[in-house]
C-alpha cells in the first residue's frame, strides 16, 4: 500500500441502469441477454427523422434515487448532446445531462471496517446525479484472418443514472464501502437491478495522490472496467502503489484513462486517441427543459421505502443490535426483511436471532452461493430455533446439530427435536443421580479437582453429557456438579 | 381535362362534385412528370415517382376528407414507409424508410395521396437546388435559372404544373425562397406547428415542414391537412389548430381595415435591388388601399441574423448528420478496410462539398475553446433577435419584407461563392431563429421576366391571420381564388 507520506483522494462515478419497462427515449423494451437487435425501434438504431421522447418512469426513478441519496432535486434540468463516433453509439451522440443535471448536492453515510483504522463512519458528498442513455454492445469475432465486429443495439437507449461523488473517498476500503452502500440504497428504492455482472451497475474511479497534509490535489488518473467489488479494491490498491512509486522517483502522473486488467490485477494505460475527445456538448434541441414542481418531488418522496440508514438506526434502537451487526443485516434488504420476520415471530431475543443470521445462515448462503430468498429455512423456523434454545428446551450445542437438519429438510426445528428425541433432559432427579454416579465413579479426578486443578471440571461435565447423550441441561449440570465437588 | 390549369382548391371542388376522380388527376400529373423528365432541360424536380404508392392508398380515401384523394409531392427528406429517402445525397443511396413521419401520416389521414419525392439541395443545405447529388433542378419560368432552394424541386414542380401541391421544409428560408423564385406560394409555419417526426433533421431548432402551392388558399388547405400536435415530437405544440380554410371566407377589406403592417427599416436599404423595391412598393400600396396602416419599425439585430443562423444551424447539423457513418444503413464505402476507413471513406464519398463545409463549420463552432465565442454567443443573440420580433409584433399585426435582396439568378452564377449564397438568405433566416411564421406570395416579375415574391410575417401561431392577410393580396392582385 501507499507509503505513509501520501494522502489518497478518490472520486467514484457510478452508472446504474434504471429498471424501467421501456428505454429512456423510445418505446422499445429494455432487456438483458435477448437476441441481438430485437429490442430496437428506428430511433434506437439512429435512423434519420426519428426524435427522442422522455420516458416519465425514468425521470421518476431518477428523482427517487436522488431523494434517497439526500440530493436537491433541481426544478429545471436539461438534456445535452455528447458527440463522438463509435459503432455502439447509433446517433453518433449520446443524449445526457451535462450542464443542468436533475439532482445536485447529495450525501451518503458509509461504515468502514478497516484493520488499521478500525471501525468508523463517514459521510461522502455526492456532487450530482444525472440521467443519460446507454450505448449498445460490440462483439468482436471474425474468422480466416478477417477481424469482424458486431453491433447489438438492444442496450442502446436504456436509461442510466450517473452518480458522481465528491473526491472525498480516501482509501480503497472506503471506495468499496461507498459502492456497496450506493448499491444497497438503489436496491432498497427499487430503481435498478444493480447487477455488476450483467452491467446494470458500473463504476469508474478517479484517483490521485498528494503529499500528506497538502491542500493541492495531484494529477488524477481515471480507472475503468472494474466489474466487481474486489476488482475495485484491487485496482485502487495497485494504482496507489503505482502512483506512489512514480512520485517518489520524482516523476509526474499523466492524466489518463486506465483499464483495470482483472486477470493481472493491475491497471493498464489505454494509450489510444480516444482519450483526446472533445465532446462538443450543446443543449439537446429535440427535448424541452425538464420541469419538476416541488409538489411532484414531495409526492415522489412519499413513495420512498424505509432506507438502509433509517432501518439500521431502528434495528439498533429497537433491537439493541450493534451498529456493525445492523449494517450487515441492512446491507441486503431481503435479509433485513427475513430478520424482521424472525423477530416478529419471536420478539424476546432479537440479538440472538441476529447472531444466528449473520453467522450460521450467512455461512450457508455463502457456501451454496444462494440468496436469502432461495434459503430453505423460513424466518419463522429460525425464530423457533432461537426460542427453543432460549427456553432451555434444547442446548446450544444440540441446536448446532438441529440447524443443518433444518437446512437439509426444510422442517421446523420442533419437528426435528421431537423426531430425534433431542430435548434437553430437565429432570432434576435424573441429572442429580447421574452426576452423583460420575463423581462417585472417578475418585482420582475428584482428588485432582480438590487439589487445585479446576480444569478437570470439564471431565465431569463430559461424563454427564455422555450419559445423557448431550441432552442434559448444561446449567443444571454445572450447578449440581459444583455443589457436589465443593 | 387539363388539371394543370386548376388550383388545388378548384381541383378539390371538382373531386367533391365528382367531375373527375383522384385516379384521373394522378394519371395527369404522372404523365406530365414523365414527359418533363424526357426533356434534355428537364426541370429535374422529381427524384422518385411513385404512382403505385398513391394508387395503393386510393381506395381507402374518404370522399368527405379534407383532400379527398388529391395527389401531393413531398420533398425527399421526409420519411414514407417503404419509399426511399435520399435527402438529395449519395450517402442515403439505397436507403428505404422503415416508417412514415407524423405530418405525412396526417396528410394521408386527411385524404392526401403521396405520389413522388422532390429534388432538393443536399440535406436541405442550399438556396439554389444546385448542391443535390441528383443534379440541379430548374426554374420552370426560365430553365436557365435556379428554382431556389433547398425545396427547389417542390417549388419547380408546382410552378411547372407537375403538381398541384407539394410539401417542403424550411430551416432558413427553404420553402419561402424557392416559392418566390418560381412564382408560387410557400408557407413556413410557426416552429412546433407541424410535426418534425419523420423529417430528416438539419437544424433541429429551426426546421419546419410547410406547404408549397399556387395560391394562398391552397397553402391554407394544405396547412390544415398537416398541422397539429404529435406526441412523437417533443417540440411539437399541443395548441388547437384553427380552421385556416374557413377563416379565408371572411371579407378581406373588413379584415385588413385598421391592421398595422410594419416595414422594418433594416430590410429596405440600398442593398435591396431596385426592381424588387419597386414591386414591394406596389404591395405596400395595395395594403394601404385596403385600409391597413404602414408603420416604420426597426429590427435592430437584423444584421446578426445570418451569422447567428449559420452558427446554430451548422452546429445542429454537424450532430444530426453524424449518424450517417456507414455502420447501420446507407452507403458504406466499398474500399473501407477497417473502422476508421468506414467512417472517413463513407462520409467523404457520400457527402457533397456544401454539406462537408457546413459540418466542418458546425463542428468548429462547438469545439472546445470556441464554443463560448460562437455557439453560446449565437444562442444569446438568437434570444435578442426573437425579442426584437416579439416587440415589433406587439406594435403591429404583420411585418412586410422582401423575400430576396437580388433577383433570381442563373444556374451556376453564385455556386462558386458560398458566402454570397449565404448572404442571400438575409430576409428569411431570422424567422426561423425567432420561430415565427412567414409566407411568400408572388408579386410580379423582374426585368428578365423572373418572379419576385414578398414575405409577410406574423406572431407565433398566428397563421390564421397571416393567411388572411396574404390571401387578400393573392386573391385580388394575383386573381387567385
């Protein structure tokens, strides 16, 4: 990582595809993975004489995203043409918002768990959010020595929002936390699928270094093609190291665009003329200014669901969870819903339910690579399991055997406990007699215990547990043995 | 029956009385076009003749519709599904349109039958129809002369009795000026009055489709057939369309009495040809006799119109024409070996000189370092020009101006001097910048026998009164209707 002489300054530009039914300016349906050029109209293909018409659903969703990110919604915004030639751009210009975006001056609070800096929260400013249309896709192929490229315009015209952060991100971990939080917020509001593999969520980073404490920003590089959270982190870590080396040798950072090579885990210069682009932005004459009234904004605000931070705060306050645990649950909206369902089914032990979900359940989801929606154990079942433990019906140890059975069979824990006869033995008399038997049968160990070896207590507990097939109430066993052994 | 002697209005009356059929009218004009095309000095007004397209729709025409099966020519920059659309350019050779535009849909709904596509300056960039890659069109009054541009073919067809009705497009005068050159009537509607959906864009904030016909009454009928809101064009107005035809029934002198007509001093300078001034004087006399009051007015920013127009129009055009890149449709150079060559060769081969000139100019004025001085400045000047018109049109009902500073010239006379060509747009471009409607009406001939027209201007969406005022002159002096 960077030598301690440098401050790292990062800004992120996140593009999210809006999950509208039709495209931003045409009535072609949005799609993913469809047969090439089957979701286009003459407008999408850039045919002469066609004109854009703004999709109101896209505007609505952009405003929802802006409100969720605490932005000011601008009453008047405009579209502009961004001009360049590339085969995936059918009109040879992209309709975007350059001068007057729909949203400005937002913010996002993020939590970071940094092995060096510890756990902390910070707020990252959001400079602006604007609406623009996506380009098509190119595929390269060909045979017999002739290179061919193919243009698929299904994606061309899909609505995007571009979220630009202030350069207030100071480490790769903060960058990852920011991107994860953006994703969570957009998923909560329901405006995008945020699928990085499918490309409905993309991230570019701008990064520069400056001498520690200096107020002058250094030259920045832009990194593209980071398609996973780990990729984002690796790219930034590599670039920090690279820039530090250059600067420490007295060199200068060239302002350029770099591509992240996921295989090599490094950034590479694009070294092509495309960098010298003058986009010749000018206001889009085919579209009137976008006007939104205060009332319309207020109406849209009322449609927002509870956002991650509000949910997190509520979990901390109402359920006594730690901020970190609440964050983990809240990061995935379906997971948070699952948790709340479980707590509703058994309100007495919200912390314990949280623990089960963030450890045992999370492990299974990760191992099977599934989402909570696909998990075989219902929220009510998890609640039951915790209840059985809390009421002493089964021990925590037994529960760890019951749980995998629940996962495999989908059965309720009570059913499994009854079928297998796993209930904790509560009978005082029975336990007492077994304890007495074990103590009586091991005088040497008793002697060792009495002469100061306290660790051997476990031997007696083990003996009782073996006799009771692990179903003795551990608390009771401890009490009785302690009394017996003095 | 010699339909060429009829006006559109007279032909409609005949159709409704069943004196003749749409098929007969169509056959007449098709054979006139075919005959003209055989001449070595053909008007070359029509790029594509499609009688079968008209015949295919003939059966579904309602006899009580506005146009009742009347055949109409359209400029070759308007999309009609299944027909080629070339914009007078090689770059769209072979291109067939996948859809029909809004104004033409309306035209057909109202009973119009499209039977051909007219010649034009390439991508509507020109004032003489000399930049077409299909060869120049000629003025039917004298075939050595230009018919004007860019809707030269449309005006020539109407004036040359190859059509009773044509639709052109006007970005900086391209309907009005050729109408004046050929001695017919041409109307540029208010920006937003007629749908641009389906019109191949040149200057998106300036373009409008409009009618070209023999009389003012004819253009009123055509405007009624195409005007109105189209939700596929976000710049189209949802204002109600008045009955332009009905309002022409009102008696002219009653209408004109007390109306104020502004004469902008900047338009009547010594740069205006004497011959044209003389004809304008007679027009002024006419309106005075009808009881209208002539008011000297000023449009102080007039001198900036050309500069402002050529910056904004070319800027928009440079972006609008970028889609012609040889990738998805149209001409792709056969010798292109890689992507760069596809772009460079297709566009170099496909575009003519004037189009290239304007694309370069438009790209320049938008480029980094020049945007503020040119494009941004021109947009600000545009606002001031519009304010000038708004202010004057508060004082007067109409503005009366010449159409051209000089008489119609011969083919080839000005084509070597693009600046001189641009300057001839001096009376027309400001209307597109301001968005106001204007109509060109014939008012006599020059010493060479070539037509002269005058221009009448009204406020935004005031086509109804504009047509009434123009009709008053046309009916009386030109004996039209």
